[in-house]
C-alpha cells in the first residue's frame, strides 16, 4: 500500500474506515488511554493504558473504534469534574488533528449527548495566537478575539439512540477503570 507521503492513501482515513466498520461499543472492546498515568479526574500516575474485552473475533476496526471511544469516554470522565464544580459549559469545541475525523467528532457528540462544534482553524496554536493578540493589544479581550477570528466549520448534533447506548457504555468504562486501578497501583511492588 502506498502511504500519503508518496501520493497514496491517507492513513488516518483508513483508520476512520476501519473504526467505522465496527459498531457502537466496538464489539465489547474498551480502551483506557492512560499512556502516562492519568491526571484529571484521577490524579493517578500508576494508571496505564489498556484494551479490555478483546476476543479472537476482535477486528482492527474494533481496536480503532475502541481507541476513539476510549478517548471520548476519558474526556467525559474529565467533564464530570466541571459538572461537580457547577461550572457552566455553553459549547463544546473539538480542536486538533482528531477533530478532522468526522467519525470521532460524532462519537464525542454522542458520548456527551451534546452538539460539538469544530472550528477552523482548529488547532491549539491558533488559540495561542489569539491570546498573544490580546496580550499585545490587537484585540480588546479574549471575547473580541474569538468573535473576530473563530469560525465554526461544522457542528455535529448527537444521535439520541447512540447517546443512550454510549451512556450505558460509559458506565462500563468507569467500572473497568475502578476494577483495574488497584491492580496498577500494586505493579511497582512486584
């Protein structure tokens, strides 16, 4: 297969296709994205990434979808902190490379059961530039910078049936975390 750098297929598009071939819930495969421990909401450096629910019939698509769903579940897990603090959230924006994936954007909208907006340009460096512009007086404040420069490329509405399914799966995701966290805490003792 010829990769994108040599005029071939975009590998991220292939991952999206593979993930799209797997149903909601990735045929029972879950991914916890704790590659460097986890900060919010657990503040536990011992946590590690894991795939669970893998069987002999698990496909590459199941792994790809589980990865996308796991990152979305992790974001929702962090969001619980905002809810507990009763901080108002008016809109959810997705930025960065992952936001280019329509499938992942849909997964996030369904996991949160809220509309998700993808701005253009949509990377963290753009936000840093806006803040710099406020700092040097190009914009009067952050609100002014956003109003003048931020444009929404697309907004993804949640699918009610998918959101119900993801709400159930999020509970499973959290129970798996709760079951594995004590095991990861003892790994240094071995």
